[in-house]
C-alpha cells in the first residue's frame, strides 16, 4: 500500500476529458473551498459562483479533473438513489437535465429509459433474452438513460472556470483544521483558509471528510466492445438504445456508445483501506481476473457476442454508505462545511444534482435533507 499520488493503472475508458485549468498560484484565503474535482465538486463550484458571484471559490483536486469515479464511470443516468426515492429528493432527472442545460454542458444526454433485467420475473414481450446464470430478460422499464461522462466532466469544469471558480489540479488537501469561522486546508506545503468547505472526495480521503467507519470504498470494473453491427444490436434486443442493469445477482449493467459499441460492467474489488485504490491495477491481480471473467461472461451472453472484441478495459472507485444511502451532511468537525458522497454506484445524476443543492446550502439558501439516520445533519 502506498500513499503516493502517481496515477494508478485503472485502464483506459472510451471517454475524453479535454479541459485542464491554467495553473495559477494558490490563494491564501477564499470564501468557499471545494475538495475534489469530480461531478459533485465541479457542479457545486459552478453553481456557487453563479449564485454568489461576489464570493471566491476554489476547487482543489488531488490528481486531475475527473481522476476519480467521474472520469471512469459508465455514464448510466438513473432517476433514484441506490435505496430508491428519499424524502425531499425531488425529480432528479428533471433537475439533472436543467443543470446541464443551465451550465451549457454538451453531455450527449439521452433519456430513452433503462431496462431492469433479471432471471426470475420477466416482461411478456422482453426484447432481451441472454444466457447468464439463467435466462436474463427484461423485467421492467424505469426512467433514465446515459451521458458521455468525459463530456460532462469537461463541460462542468469549463462552466466552473468560466464563471470564475479557480481549479487546482495536483493539489491534494492533506489535512483540514476547523476554527469557528474558517477551515484551514493544508495543500502542497501551504495553508489556504476558507470560510466554508465542501468535501466531495468520494471514495478517497475518508478521514479528511469524516467518512471513515461509516462507508466502504470499493473498486468496480467495466469493458467496452468494438462497434456492433445493426443486426447484432437487434439480436441482443438493444436497438432501443436503453441501458440496462440486473435486479438480481450476479450483477451486470451496460449501455450503448455513440459508435454502436457497448459498455458492460460488473465485479467488485473489496478494500480494507481507501489507500489500496492507488495500487489496484486492471491488468493483473484481482482486478485483472475480474475483467477476464467479465469478458467471458459477455461473450457467453448471446451468440451475437461470441467473437466480440473489446476495445477498452478499466475500473474506478465507488463509495458505499453503511445503509446504501447517500451521505449529505455537515462535516463532523464543522457545521459550516458539508460532506457529500457515498452514492453507492448511482452517482452520475445524483452527484451533479446534489452538488448544486450543496452549493445552495453553503450559501445559506437551502437546508440539507434529513437522510442521515445518525442525525448528524441537525446543527
Ligand atoms: C466503473 C464505474 C461505473 C459506474 N457506473 C455508474 C453508472 O452507470 N451510473 C451511475 O449513476 N453511477 C455510476 N458509477 C458511480 C459514479 O461514477 C460516481 O458515483 C460519481 O462519479 C461520483 O462523483 P464524485 O464527484 O462524487 O466523485 P469522484 O468523481 O470520485 O470525485 C472525487 C474527487 O476527489 C479527489 N480527491 C480525493 N481526495 C482528495 C483530496 N484529499 N484533495 C483533493 N482532491 C481529492 C479525487 O481525486 C476525485 O477526483 C460508476 C462508477 C464506476 C467506478
């Protein structure tokens, strides 16, 4: 296990992130600090600056924008959290669509619906009939769809930068000390003080975000196929372009790409400590075996996939909350700061939607939801 900040070998995705902020000197003081430049942090930063243009905002990212889950995700857009709807959540799909539109993010968003697939119940006219530990068929259609995650990361970062947020890459927040009216963040040997902070660090830096002991970091895998022919897509029952995920085990999810390739995902590497993420290598060990198993599973799903070639193999972190609920709470050491994460593999729309809510809460314009069974949301 290492604590180094070199880029781990999490493989290659079909996504492209083509925005990087220009380097500027670290500020000594800012109004709002956002820790983590994934979907959550970038959406929050853009929203903060738009809502409060007189306030300074800086995003500090350990590696580079999208280096965590957001640049390695599958990009399936889901309407609910991992535990379904929650009190006051509102219409997440409508909210997500609106944020992307308001921030002018060209996300390649499509919302044709999503297939829930399973091995027991089935739709009488299921277009899907695959072989995978039984007969895998469509069970139900739910709202949702997909985005190009590279475009979302790029678009959110551009929107944040355009609205005047400073974004720092290679700027790991090493520690945070809280005083009654400020947070003192230690970054690259310097101290930056902030009036308030949002911790959007997902599966990493769990101690910093006050999340150790109540969340479990995992690493999950995905592969992309070469473009399929129209006849193959028809035979698979996927001509509608709807993504899919299983509602029973073994778990499998997937989605179509613009080039008619398909992404399939499954498998979890279990970790004792989030620092082990740094050493996960998709070309070998447990992650490599899970990728090989996934390739064999996909080739065996249907005769149309028997000889399919894979163009991308990768993985990335996810953070599972104790009860699978998202964590959206005040920082345990500072009521002025907020912690948002643990989307339990359901974070594509949720991160952006709740990231904007976090920005409103930091500005004192909205209360946090009461989803936390431990009651830590109450100030
Ligand atoms: C393979 C895979 C497939 C997935 N598929 C789907 C899907 O289809 N649909 C869905 O809804 N969800 C999916 N998810 C989950 C979804 O991608 C995540 O929930 C979402 O991206 C989380 O965004 P985030 O901004 O909270 O976290 P992240 O994108 O992980 O961002 C956190 C950032 O914080 C940075 N950071 C950490 N510590 C520090 C520090 N100390 N200082 C500064 N920066 C720090 C990290 O480097 C990282 O960039 C998938 C995840 C994976 C890995």
